[in-house]
């Protein structure tokens, strides 16, 4: 209708549909075209859904009479909603709503505010002044931090300063990563690409009714981050404007009881310029049906070489696994090897073994900005065995250097360590769940497993066969939907941790500051954070204490939310060659 009324290319259609339009005066046409030329959604802006955008605003040069007619019509339209509920009055034009309208109208009328961002900020600042009695607007930086919460408050249609205090309390209860996501996403404008969460007010009310207002805020952060990730190709390309997220179906499903946000996450699928939610179920819920691992006695007194297949955080878990195996099975950790991708430069390393393996010492430093986690246990004086970096992505070199490590350390057994379970994928996976969903695949774990299997085959034909086991810490964090079947096919057994072992894990990770307390210093990993949640029996939807910069990155955001399942509190063990065989790609 806007094009029919305002674009002369459609004049013939206009005359056919609206024959009386030919009798309108030029002034009347000016008013009609001006009104229909405004692309501003007043109700969405009033409840904080609409981000500031020059594409969706009342232009600063709009005729004042047209602007006033538009505002008056929008207010009447809101007042007339739900007229069947209260025929003699308005069920929607309450005193709090009218107060917010006055603040929004003042911003829209202010001639000194020339951009959509300035008008939006003025409206939110006026709301903050009311909600806080002006106490948080002493400094401009405080206002900037609180404007996202003012938008959120408008989502919830809060009525009193006491209501806003409850929002502040809910926000303060969030971990830093969630606060960062909420502040970043609710502060975006169309100039830098922003999300319009359609039906957000209804969603927040619905989740709050069933799971509480604090959880509703957490889950909203998840939805905003997922919208960002689904739209990241446009954002990487520097696109501007607004992407709309349709949440109406989600509201309906929660009310019907067919979707439980406390037990499920969401991904978004693009349909034109709209993102629609796609519920995600946990990939590996439990390990029921797998036998307990009973072969630990064969490790007693043996020297064990642990190989972290994915490097980084895997190296931390391999170190923890060495401590646990030593205590439970009375074996001797001979060394820990962490396989890196080959481009990680180090200086002040210790002795070299094989072609690409170097020992980590107290003086070893990373060159460049990569995350060097393997030295953390050494810094804490909590290293159960020497740590080596196997710095290559070449399978033959890995096999060669593992052979060399076996010889140098006198290892009797080799234990491969994967964390999260991405080593159970049979093929490259284009939607990897940690981050960089289209760039990262389980290829490294696959390649390392096949290289270790080659070591096992060569060893079995030699004079001193070396038993080789494959272990997965916290299976389910990054596992495929068919993980359980692969574990059964691979003859996997499970290890459940005793209360004493659980206490040791938590104490150790706290000492290493890998429990979330050191995230801002680069001491983090998705798997250890999920593992600790599972050990504490914090199952279901949970946020992760990842760095603020990681979860708000415009080009490479890490997901700050996941589903924790009972399976993640355990460990699985299987024959390494059998593991490599069941995932072998043809």
C-alpha cells in the first residue's frame, strides 16, 4: 500500500483501487504520502524491540504536521488494541504506557536530535531517569552501560522503579559472559547490524512465568547471540541494517509444553531476511548401556604416555587425566604430549624429540597471540609428568614423534585423550558446536587418532607391543547425534568419578584458574567449563564463563550457552585402534 500511494509508477493501480484519490488536493496528497513514507514502527520502538536505524525512523526533515499526525495515529492504534476486552475504555493505554509514550514523543519531536541513534538514546535515557530517579545518569559511561537494560525493561513493559530494580538484580546475577552478550546486542544499531527480536516481550513473559525472570534474561542472551551467529556472514562483510528474529512460534511451543527452554538450545535458520528458530536437542544424554571400565588393573605400575589429540584445552584435560589415572590405577605418568596444528611458535623450549616435538619448561613462551594453555600446570607446580608440544599437522610426523616419545620415556601404555567427543564424528561436520561453526571440524582429532592407530599397528608387529587406549573426557559437549551408537560399536566402557575424584578435579581446575575465574586472562576452554558444570550436576541449559571478547566478537563469536547432560560428568574408554576404525572415512 505504501508503494501504491507514494510511487507514481503505480498511479494507474492507485486510481483503480482508490478511485476517489483523484479528488484529493495537493496538500492532502502531501500529508498522505508523508505519513505512508514513514517507516518507523512506533509500538516496537516503545517496547524496546526496534534498534536504532536510519532505515526505520521518522526523518529529521519530516513536516511537523505530518510527524504529529503519525504520532497521534500510533498512540490511538495502541489504545484501541484489545478493544474487545474493555469496550468502554482502553486495556492497553495504561498510565505507565502513556508515561513511556510521552518520553518517546519528546525524543521524536526534539529538533536537536538529528539521528535515529540520538532519538533512541534520548528515549532510553528518559526511561532510566524515571526508573532510577536519575541516579545512574551522573556520567555518560554509566548511561551507556544501562541503556541496554532500559531497552530490556521496555521489553517487559515495566511500570515502577521497583520493577527496574528487579531487572538490575537479575542482570547482576548473570555471569560476565551473559552480561557482555546482553549489553553488546541490545546496544547495537542498524549502522553496525542489529537484531530485532520480534515477540521478545511475549517470550520474556512466557519464560519468566515458568522458569523465573533471571533465567528468562539468560535465555534471551542466548537467543540474541544465536541470531548474531546465524547472521555473522553479513556482519563479517560489514553489512548494516536490521535482521528480524521471529520468536512467535517459540512462544507458542513453550505455552503448549512442546519446547522446554531449560533443556534445549536454539539455532536460527534464515528465511529471506527473517531468522526462524530451530530447537536443538542434546546429542548425547547419558551413557546408560555401556559397561563400567574394569581393566584398570592392567595399568598398575605401568608407565603411561598421554596424548592430547586437540592441543590447547585437550592438553589440560590430558594432564588431569594423568593425575586421575595415577591415583586410581597406580600407574606412572611418563609424559604428556599435546598435538598442535603446526603453526604455533614457541621459544625457550626444552629438549627436542623426533621431528616436531619440544618439551615445555618454566621458561617456555608462546610467540604471537595464540592461547598457550599447556604451560598452566607447570606454572602451578602441578605437572604430574613432563609436557611436550607435538607441533605438526602431518600425520606421518605425529606417528614418528609418538614412536620417539615412547622410546624416550619408556612408556608401556599410550592413552589418547579427546575432550568433548568430536573424535566420534565419522565425517567433517559443517556445524561444529563450539564456535566458527563453518570453519572448524573434527579433522584434527580424526587425523591424530589415525596417526596413533598407525603407531599401534606398527607396535603390535614389533618385539614390544604397546597397548593403546582412547579416552573421551566429558563426552557430549561436541559429539554427533550418533555418538552413542559409535561408542557401543567401539566397545567403549565408562568411568564414573568418585566424590574424592570429583573434589580433586574441581580443586585442580580452581588452582589452574581454568574454572572460569581466569577466562579474561586466556585460561578457558569450553569442555572444562562444561565438565565442571556436569560434575556439579548442573544439567540442562547453562551459560559458560568464557571471555567477554570471545562471546561478543563480530567475526568469530564463541557460543556462551550449552546444554549439560549427565554423560558429560563421565569419561569413556575404548581400544584406540577400534575407535579409529569406526570413524574411518571412506
